C-alpha cells in the first residue's frame, strides 16, 4: 500500500471458471491486473480442476498467490469445493478468498450449509446484503481474517482524523470509504425482524421454489434444464422439437429480449457451457409458488409469438 | 488494468502540501502506493513550489507522471494555482488531476471562480455532492476528459451483461460499481430546485458568512485568524493573553473536545502551519448569520470553564 505494486513480481491469481467478472474488475483496479488470472477448469461449466490447482501452487514454491473460490456461481449457482481449495492454498502459503456474494447465505440452512463448507477457514470473504438479505443496493460485506491488514491499505493519517491506534478501530481505516451512509440501519432492522431462523426459512423456501421450477422443466419436453439447482438459481433454455441445434442460441437470445419487454417475469440470459440460457435467481422475500409457476407459460407464449413472426 | 502495475516502473506523483489524505488512500488502493507522492511545498502551509514542480517534471524527461492539484484545501480552503500547474503538467506530458471535493463549487460565482481557474483543462476532476450540494452521503463525482480510458479500467465482459461497445456507454463500465443506487435522483432534484443561480446564491452567502467570522476574529484580541478565508473554511485558534506559546496547542486541543461535547456549534481541530486550530466549514443551506455569530461566544465560554478547572 505504501510503495505500490511497481517493480514487484506479478501476483499469481488462480480460480475456477466460476470466477465472477467483478473479481476481475477488482484486480484491474488494485493494480494486479485481470490478465494474471489463471482459470483452472475441468469442464465447460467451469468446475475447478483440483489437481491443476495443486500443481500450480506447487510450481510457485511458496511464493505469494491468491486463490479465489466462488460460492454461488452466477449462471447456475454452482459452488467451488471451498474446503479442499482452502486446504491446498494454505498448505502452499496462498491467500484464499471466497466470493460468496450469493452463496454465503447457503450457510443459514443445514440443508445447504455443506455447499459452502470451509468458508470459515478463508482469509477473506465477501457477500452482498443487497441480494438475499433484501436490503437496498449498495450493501456489500467484506470480512478479513486478519483485520490488522486492512489498516495497511485503508489506514490514513490527517491532523483532523481520530487516531488510528484507538482501542476500537474506526471504520474510517478499514475500508475505502472515509465516511459512511447509514447502510447498517437497514441491515440491523432486517436481522432484528427476521433473525437467523427467519433467514433460514426464507432461504429454504427459495431453494424449494428453485427445485419446483427444476421439476417443471424436467417434465416439459420443450425445455432443457441445464444444471441441477444447487441453491436458488435455475439455469435452463427453451428447446422445442423441430428447431435445429444451431438455431437454439439465437431463439433463446431473442426470447430473452421478449421476456424483459413483456415484464410478467424478469430474468436475463447468460451463456452456460456454451449454450444461451436463462437464469432466474429467486431471492425476493415476496416470491411465491404462484410467481414461479408463471415462468414456463410466459416463456412458451412469447416463444410462440416469435416463431409465428418468423 | 489488464496486466496490472507489476514489473512497471514507479509512477511519479507530485502535489502540493494541500494534498488530501483520501488521494493518498486512493493511490494505496490502486497499487501505485502513497509513498511515491512528492510533496513540493514552498511554505509550512503547503503552497505549491512551482519552480520545484517544473524542475521535477523536466527531470522526468517526458515519462508518465501524475500531478495532483487541490481546489479547496481541507484546513483553510486554500487553492493550488491550477492553471499554472495544468500548463506545466501538459507541457511535460503529465496527467493533471484536480481534487475539487469542496473547491469546484467556487466556479458557480464570478466572485470566487478565479480561485479554480484552469480546472476545465484538467485530465480528471473529482468533486463531492454530499458537501456543498447538500445531498446525502455518499455522492461523489468523477470527471475524466477522455471517457474511453475508463473502459480500460472499469470495463468488463460477462455473458449476462450488455455489450461494452453500445452507442450510449453503460455506467456499468465507467466506474467501480456494477449497479447503481438512485443517488442521481437527489442530485437532479436539488439542481432542478435551485439551479445555477440558487447554488451561486448559496455559495456567495456561505463565503460572506466565512468573511463575517474572519472579521470577528480579526477584531478579537483573544483569537488568532490563521488564514484569510478563500472560500467557506475559516481557520483560527484561541489565543488569550497570558497563555504561553507552548501551551496553546494543548489548550486548543482540549477546547476542541469541549466544543464537540457541548454541541452548540460543531467543528473539529486540525494542525495548520504547525498550530492546533479550528476549521469550521460553512456548507449547510440552513446556516445563517445567527449560527455563525454564536461561535466565538461559545468557544470563550468553554475556554473559561477549562481554564477555571486548571
């Protein structure tokens, strides 16, 4: 922080194909650069190749490195095997960061907690309150195991600031911002209102809704479920009989635009294992079975409209 | 952004002693480091030494460098000679950044616009809406002359994002954040309500209030005005007869704590040209002569309380 990254060796950063674009953006901003990221996937979906990770860490011979594990990958809610990655990273003196923007909330239910097992051993973890915690944007959390390190980057001195060595560290010295909007009020209020059990119930209800939608997709001949939902994201595409494989991507992309324009349900498209697909993420406390049960009918209706135009 | 700062030469950063701690913090976070900053002051207050700046830029022989000019320095509202610094920086191929968190607002009144003359030639400028624009924290603005450069740092690609090459660039690719809270609504509302003339009137009123307080200080034998106010910050200390010079810092520091505890008026202490001092900044639209006229009486009353205890 004092002397910057100049003249230092490149910082090795390793992740699975689950890495989120915002992690790359953060690396760009921090002067590490996003081109240094080595993505070690074992398949087209992006699953980590643990042997390749181990080989890469061994090859570094104990030099500093950053390993990024993802809890709740953005396309289909996939999870990296965090515990195994932490174990490898720490054995080879690397920093293990968990991007748990969505997936950290898996920990509130015993039914899904295993997905993010090992997160408690990470060196740093981020999560978003403005997603599953249902508080307004922007409300991210960053946890750092060794809080003293934060002061090296974010600490500062000025004659009109309180001392940095105070018994209770000032948030001024723990994050980029120097002042604070009262974001914590909304967080406190919702935690006070719902608590651990309330959030457990909400997460379990959303996971059940995702499974319900997955079940509907599995029994529909005109849809393809692309990944078994791990949490609250359902990744699928429209695949009616009679449409050639090489036209499915374009059809689903146009359908995605029609869904947004129609507005009855709302979700965007992505590319999952090379296929253009939809990825509804169920996170709003008001979402019910009735909402989820609308989805396939709406997509079918819009698809018929598109196909009759063609 | 792609390859980071690693293995690159150190980035030279030059400023006056007016540099704000947040600029150093930003340099720490960006991987440039804050130790690289060369402060070229010509006096204890921090005024830029233009000859030293020129010599430093000449010595760089056209290598990339960043020059930071401050508009509205935090202790006494001082201004760097922006036009002269821009001219020097650009002649030597350096980037000229203006920290105008407070001072950019000097431009709305012809009476103070000259203080920030040349700001329109800068390569980048920041200002805070949550100060003189009277909108809630956090609402900063960053202006960059060549907007295409922003995409190199903040641009990103993901299958579920809109294209980066769209005709109207998405804010997603222009700043650190990926989504946006509706901060702009408050900014739009206040600009629509007051407009250029409304803000001109507000700035002129606040500058007049600062000069009024300075006048009261100049005619009070127990206070010392430490800098002629340039804008809305008045830097002064309590200096009653009979208190030795070497006790004034401690007296003013204790007095600062008493002012905060008392709560009738609110301002913190700083260190200006080596002296512990107060720095009320007048920026709230509701502040009137009545509020400003309270200040010296309150400080005197609290000082008498402290001295009678001693």
